[in-house]
């Protein structure tokens, strides 16, 4: 009996020591590598997400609405304290005719919140400032907060083609690569204010296969509220993060379990980023580059000149300021190799914003009116330098560009 007691005490002490060592390991990971335990919740919804979904179901959202094809989009004549959309769900204070005069250069922009212009009023978006600075430009804002490049491309095909733009801007903020393998936004970004499902692409041979939005009717979100575990499991079937990230469980109370999950994930699971750089062998990078290929081809097929815009975020500006490197350089290299037309808007801040503090360019997470002004000025200079301020020149450039890409791809 005494031996059993002694062995039990020894086992207990070893267990305490092991858990204490694991707790120390968790602390070291946080302090040295900034890695902490952030499990994916696969069985329940956050209370604030329940409220948002309830408002969506009961049509209480004033600016965003459900879309079976895109996941979500801007409401027709939508409004919020800062934002306003027109009758076609384009962020604007005015309406646009489907046809337009020959002295107008129509530019249509697609992308996420950096294209939409989150945190500033309509008049302060870079599109509005471009239009105000150059009278013969119509710069349409099809941006939608939270979008991936996949949704931006699909919105171009669904809504943008009807406006027959001379130039199509494929807006891309550098973090968007992570959204392009996501099917339910909270799996990737748990703190999101948009807990909604979305379509995504997968690579199929040399092309892409579209996986439709897994939520096809707004009322299906009611099932998510009633039985989250079952519906979340279904949403996770095609979601990269659901499939690769560790899930929350009851045994997470043990430091050793949390440490093991983190180490297994960090050592053996595929990542979108490697130490802040794009992982070029990842599914996310392959899908993203294929979407850009499709974006460019679709614009050219519809007689529009495609131009890719790369928006840096705060981390990008901070990193370059301290280390003179860009985490998204591999994507720029891809554009160079393919000879795509693109503008890295980091240069707008680097050249036009010299001498200013980085905080001047941001409202909070998004560009301030000044940040938007820098982008507008830089893009206008680009258009002028490349002779893209009249329809005839844009049309000529588009045809020359298409011929050049055909030669590049045939070699």
C-alpha cells in the first residue's frame, strides 16, 4: 500500500513537472516567436456572430446583404454612417449608365476593403478623388469589405461586365492571399464582423474549379444558429483552415495538449506564410496566381485593359521601413514573369509620402483620406505616364497588351 502511494505521488509530481514545463514552453513560444494557442472553434458560434447572423436573416443590415453567389455584397441604395451605395450596389453618391460617351474613360475597381475605402466617407475614397481630379474619368467602386480576390473576380464577372469598363482594376491587399482558400470567414479570422460563408476556387490541372458558396439561401444561416456543430462541419469540408488548424477541445485545459497541438501544426502543417513571406508552394499561392491569370484573361476577352493594384498594409510598410524586404515579393516576381501590368502601391507611400509618419496614412486599419489621396495621385500619374487617359489610347494599349501576352505564353 505504501509503495502504491509513493508511486502515485511520484507520478503526480512528474505530471505536475511535465505540465509546468509545457506551460514554460508555451510562454517561450509567445515571447520568442510570437506564437500562441489560437484554436479553431468548430462547435459553437461567438455571441456577436449570432447577433450579426440574426440581423442578416431578418434584413436588419443597412449596407450589406446576403448573396448566394458571392457570399455577401453591398445593398442597393445601402447606407451606413460613412458609406452610401447607389441603386446598383456600387459605392457611390451617383448612378452610372451602362453606356457612356467616347470622351469618358471608365475604370472599374474590384477588391476588398482597401478597394472599397473602409473608414473614410465616399468623397474621400481614392476612386472619388481620382474622378474629382480628372473630369473625363469615371472610377467605379465595386469594392466590398472582407472580400478575397476570388470574390472580387466573381463580382467583376457578375456585376462589372455590364458597365463595359475601359480599364479593370484588380485590387489586392497583400493579406488577401490567405482569404482565397477560405470558405467560412471565421475559420480564418475568428474576430471578423462578417461571419459568413463564401465561394472559393481550387486548382484543377492548369486551371481553376469553382466551389460554390456552401450557403445558397439566407435562411440556411438559421440552421447554423440552431445546430452550429453540424453546419460548421459541413462548411469546413472545403476550407483550408478547418482542415489544417487545430480545433478547440475540452482537454485544452492541459498546457501539454496546447503545446503539442501548436508544435504539430507549426512543424507539419502547410502554411500560407513562412516567417511572413508568401509560401510559394502553398495551395493559397497557387490559387491566387491562377485567379490573377483568369482576371487578366477575362478582362481582355471583354475588351478591357486589366491592371493589378497591390495595396500594402501597415505591416508591409513597417517591415520595409525596418528590413527593406516585402513579404509579397514572390507575387510581384510572378507578375514580372508573366509580364502583367501591375502597380505596387507601396511606391505611392514611399515616393509621395516621404517625410510623413506612417500613422498619417491610416485611419485605423485602413487608409485615411490622406492615404487615399496618395493612391489617387499616384494612379493618375501612372495613367498619364502610360498614355491611358483617353479611350482610343486605352483601346490601343489593350490590343497591344493582349498580343504581347499571347507571345509570352507561346514561348
